[in-house]
C-alpha cells in the first residue's frame, strides 16, 4: 500500500510539473501538488507495513 501511495504521488508531481511548465489551468496545478503532498505525508505516517508477504 505504501508503494502505491508513492507511485500516485510521483504521478501527481509529474502532472503538476507539466501543468506548471505548460501554463494550463491555474487551479489544477495547486490541486495536484496538494494531493501529492498529502499522499506522501500519509505514506510517511503509516510507516512500514506490518504484513509480511
């Protein structure tokens, strides 16, 4: 689950960077970066998974 959050965060940061450089929709830029930061923070607070595969 933790790696999934990191993948989502990386995709959102890339989308944010593309929209910053492309000067597209202004509100979308901030929404993407906020969602990416929230995903990273959730991943850090949850810590390592206790389930062994």
